[in-house]
C-alpha cells in the first residue's frame, strides 16, 4: 500500500475516532464552512461535541512542509476562547515489530503501573498501563487468529479487538477516548491530567484481555 493510501486511511481513522467519542466531524471544510478566524487555513477537521469545539491538524512525520502553517493554525485556534487545537501524528513507517508478551510480563507491567500511579507518577503510570493493554490486546487477537497480529497502530488493534468480540462497543469507545490521552502524552503533553477512573479502566481492560483462552470463547 502506498504512503498516500496509508495517509488517507489514517485520516479516515482519525475521523472515526472522534465520531466514536460523540463528536460531529466536519472533514476538510471549505472556506465558507470555516469560522472567520480559520478562513486562511486548511484544517483537517473541525469537531464539535456539546460546548466543545476543536480544530484537528494532522502532522506527517518526516515532512518539513506544513510545520509552520500548523504552528500558525495552533496559535490562531488557541487565541480563541472556547476552542482548542488537537494535533494528531501520522508516521508512514509506524508498524512496530512487537513480539508476543507473556502473561507474567503483562501482569507485571500493570502492577508496576498501579504502583507508579499510587506514588503520583501518573503520566508514566498511564503510558506503562497503555503498553500493558496493547500487549494484552495483541495476545488476545493472536489467540483468535492463530497468527501474528499485523496491524500497525493502536486504532488498528482496537478495531480488531472489537471485530472479534474481545471488547464491546462501549469498551471500544472508552479505548478510543483513552487513545486521545495516550497520543497527547506520548507526543509531549506532559501536563495532561490523568484521572484515576480512566487509568483504572485501562488497567482493568488489560487484565480482562490477558486470559485469551476464555475471552476467545466468550462474549465480552
């Protein structure tokens, strides 16, 4: 698959994530459909959910062109009360070579994450818990498909878990809400607030996915 096709699929996935979170998504709006302060820009998405309004920009790793315009777009959005700017990273080479982890290793990562959270290291705890969730998810998918999981992104994994009935629709929506947090933190938003309820939801879901044999034969 070409890089352009990968990028277009990624854009569609980003839009689906926001819709799954309850947002109304306006994709690549024409100038006439943008607020006045956005007329000179070309945002990828404008999203709304209740009183929340956000502009979404997609940054392509390795592509210098567009960095200045993204920065100017972020400044324009953040200067407007009631608006926020979300940046989503697209890496054309994002396809990690990840080995299946043991149940012991995954449980240990979740235990360590909870210890870190209890000490107040919430960002580190969340990232470690997310790693445990992905490891558990890959293990669960591979138990069903009986072959290595080839998906390259966290969103690919969540959709595969949903398609196999390993997580429910409501759990999938929760995962994608948590994915927004993970992406923000992983790309430098170290001041992002990590709520205990969200953290525990992630840990609990990882633990439910660990036992692949029972999950593969039951409905979540």
